[in-house]
C-alpha cells in the first residue's frame, strides 16, 4: 500500500523577519500616533484653555515689593499686605460643564452686587481665559464663593497696598495703581525710591504728624459742614524747617476704596487749586513797603476818608473808618484804600519783586506733582498793582500763602515746603526776603490784628496767635461772583517765638444765625484756627501761658479810640 504524504510550505527565515518588521512598524505608528494625540491635547489645553500657564491664567500681581510710608513719629500710613482676590476662568467653565452658567451668574450677583446678573452672564458666557471678579475680597466672601463648588472660580493670594488711617492725609499719601506704581501723592513722587530693593527694609518717614493731621481734619470738616462750604483746606507748617505737619483738603477720599469717592475729591486744594486770597496779602504789602522804605514810620497816616477812584472804578473799605489811618490801623481795620495807596507808591517793579521772592510766580515748592500754577497778571497796570496789594487780581495756592507767612515771621527767610521729615537741627537753604528787624515788626503787627482787629476770634488763650483775615469774591468765568466767596485766615503761633504757620480756608461758606448771616473770614475761618491751635499746641510741646505775650503798648497807642463820653 502506497501512502501519499502532504505538508505545509515551510516559511523561510527571511519571511519571518519581514513579518516581524511589519508588526513593529504598525506598533511604532500606533505609538507615535498616541504620542501625537497626547501632544495635541496638551497644546490644545495650553493655548486654547490656558491650562497650566500661570501667567495666562492670572494677570501679574499689582505689587511685588514696596517700602512702608510712616509719619514723623513712625506711625504707619501705607503698608503692603497679602489679600485675597477672586477671579473666574470662563473657558474652563465651558469645558467642565459642572455648573449652569446662568445659575452661577445669579449666585455671583447675590454675593457681589457691584455687577448686575446680566453683566455676570456676559462674563461666564465669554471665551476669556481669566476675569477678576473682586480684588481685595473679604474672607467671608471667599468662603461663600468657595461653597459654590465651582472649580472655574479661582482664589488668589496677592500683595496689596493698605492705608491704615483711611481718609487721613489721603491727598498727601496718594495711592498706587494695579501695575504696582504710584498714581498720586507721595506714592507717586517717591515711586522709584519706594520700589528700590535697597530701601524696602527702611520705611519712608514723612513730615506729617498723624495727631496734628487728625485734629486739623476734624476742625475743618466740622466748620465745612456747619457753614455749608463746598470745599475747604488747611495747612500746618514749621516756619523754620518748612516741614508740613498737616495738610487737609476737603472733600476727602479713602485710598483703600477710591471707587466709592466723588471724583472731585481727588484734587488737593492745598497745592493744586489757586485762589484770590484777599486781605491776607495786606501784611505782605506792608512788609514790602517797610523793607523798601516806602513806609518809614508806623505812625504815617494815609487818607481813607473816601473810596479811592482808579479810572472808572472805586476801591472801597468793607469796614470804612472814613478818616486818615496809620499803619497799625490799616491792618487792624483791613483797609483796602490805604493798602492800595501804599501799593501804588511801591509800583509794579517792587511789588512783583516781592511776589517773585515768595515764589508766587511758580508752582508751589513741594514734592507733590499736583501743584497749581499761579494766575499771574499779564499786564501790571496801575490798578493791577493796587488790587494785588490786597489780594485781588493774582491767584495762588494756600501753600504759597502758608510759606509766605512763615517768611514774614521767621526772620525774613523764605524756604521751600517739604513733606519729608528733616533732622531737628537742619535748616534748608532759603532766601532773605525781608530783614530780621522787619520780620520782628511784622510779628507784632500780626499779633495786634488778632488782639485788637478783625482776627479776634482766632485768639486761642495763652498761645499768642497772630494772623490776618482774608475774604474775597470768587472769580468765575472772567468775572467776580459777588454771591460766592473764599474766606481765609493765615496765622502763626506763638508770636513771641514763632514756630508754626496755620492757614485755613473755606470755599463759599454760608453765614449762620450765630454769625449774623455773615460768612467773612473773621466770622467763619478765624474760629477754625482758634480750634486747631488749642488742639495741636500741646501736641507740639507748646503749653498755653496767659502771662507771656508780645509788648504791643506802642502799637496800641497808635490806634484811634473815640473820646470817652462825659456823664
């Protein structure tokens, strides 16, 4: 029997190797495809959703490092702290589909009512990577938002600038923007120094005294409310060093929450706004006349019997004496007529020279950038010279006036003002504007105005206050508004050893029953200075002493008194 055998074809080693290569190629292709898909997914997550890229998810923090600002006694005025901020990733919200966007928008509107539901809907339905919902969020808000359980809501720990004193000295300190740089006040003026890594361990010390600042702000805000003024400002200045111990501008704002403040409150009236400051200029004119030899004797008399005709205009006295007046009487009764006559004798060159020496032709000298340019007469006609002598026709800032009064009493030296604390024995360079003897005379005349003249309501007992009232109609749209006024009192104390100049101003105050309906500086602003001096004097080491004062006997002898009535 023959058996037929069959068998399969035996594969060669070459065939087996080829098949293995094919399988490996297929596996490699599949592997590379998988890697490609993973890479594509990562690219999509990064560039489309912003996942994993910190700088695309969150804006750069507004502040990295910034030195503290403190007052002259080391009390903190500005400090950098960590706070919570809350944001949302709308694209992530669309991908995860955990929350209903419309429901989430409604919940956000309840917790953060500064936006409407529709505004939140626009945010959550947008295709944006990241949107801030609240900067400086409270811990309570963070907890409430966290309880919503929405992973698209993000909670950030960010550095932020805190102003512990709130509105106090806000115009001086200023604030910083979201980019971490100063936007106003000393935050702006010292921006480079405050962000210098070498200085961040040492705080910047200002000349401001928080205690003095608070007392001035309280007295000024009380008066502004009482007399329904639209604005107010006050300054306390060291007459020797030029240091500003207090600078208040009202209305005020809170640098921690600027969004809730009136935009008009951001203007610093002490350094930015210019005003015709009225009769507060009369002592300046008188000092100039004494210095230049126009007034050779305080007993010299001038005609004030009738209004002074200048072309088709007439200069009047508010409290007309209708007689001849000497120098002390001119200041005590605040005579426009006599001051105009003296300014006329001085002439334009000498009047301008004194005003320039007092920096009235430049922005005020101080570190702030918010500084107003004075309104300087374009042409110094005879009438211009006469009216500028009593504070009309030229407009300066309250800080200009404060520095000028410091020069009148400190020995005659004008020095620039500063908001930086100086060493106790340091005196900055200045310029001699009047002689020391003339300055001593002005101290006595200013004291006489308070004891016997229009400034009586500023006479804080025991503090030897000297100063001058100034009431001027407001200049608006090229003409005077006789229904609106600026009431100013410029003072120095104590006049036997001058230490501090104090200027207070009310913008368009209204008379009250206790002022007889008057809103003059003697009625409404002099009492502010009285209040300020009584509160800040002891804080500054000046103890009231009713037994001390300047000897004004010879000046009082020049004041006319009506004859005693016979019985």
